């Protein structure tokens, strides 16, 4: 890496097109403007923190404190979008050990999907299926912002972006139609592989 290259790099979109009505226009804006924006802001914040005055740190207001608060927003904005793009581009057919784990922990795959969809309808930002090391089980967790609702130590398995920017161009306010399209595009093979590398399932 060049000496002055940014620490965090924008990863390319791992698929060409999605089906089910999620348009290329949405994907291009979502990836090239919004996701890339979080990567760039994370770099900017980390660079600013290097010279920020730590002696002025204060719980009400300080430049250092504001940078630290926005650091978690930008970092999670980057990470959650990389997971989101990484688990799409598939045929939507559930397969692999992760699907067996889902069925075991939620009673059945359909019971998990019902809960996940309810979470996706209630969330203002994200729903994340995560393996929680604190109890050794899978959970659907909800976040109203990139840096809210995450459970420390829980490993994301898959997620769904339910911010309006993810669907409004293609589906207007019909979030249910977007979620239907999302499920048609899930890449379960990629999820199973990712779960092995993150330790959510044993290799
Ligand atoms: Fe997004």
C-alpha cells in the first residue's frame, strides 16, 4: 500500500445486477455514494483523531468526543454495508450448515424468517442475524442507526439494510415488497462460507 493511501478502502460491489426489482440505479447510488461515503469518513475521522486535543475531552462537548462518537457511526456504516452487499447476488435458495443452525435456534427456518421480517419492519436502520457468543445462539437484532443496537461480541451472519435509501427508488414506501426482493437475492452459499471464517459455524 502506498504511504499516503487511505487505511480503509472501498470494496467493489460483488455482483453485477440483482433480480426481484432491486435496480442497478439503487445499487450504484447505495454502493458508490453512500457506502463509499462511510469508508471515506472513517478514514477522515481516524486521521483527525491523530491530532485532536485529548486534554479537552469532555462528556458534554469536545471536538475529540464528537470525533469518537462519529467514528462508531462511520465504522459500522462501512462494516454493515460490506456485509449487506456481500450476502446478496445469490439465488435465494437456503442451503448449508448455517441454515440448519437457524432452524435449530429458532424452531424452524420459517419461524426465523417470520421473526426476521418482523424485525425488518420495525427497524429504522438494520436487522442483523448474529451469532452471540454470550449464549451460543443465533439472534435477530435490530438497530435504529449504524452505531445503535449492536451487541458486543455477537458476530453478524447476515443483515438487511432497511433505511429508505435501500428501497425507496424501486418500491416507494412498500418495504414488504423490498424485503420479498431481498430474500430472492440472498446468497446462502456466501453466508455459509462467511460464517465459517467468523466462527459462527464450525469448519
Ligand atoms: Fe444503506
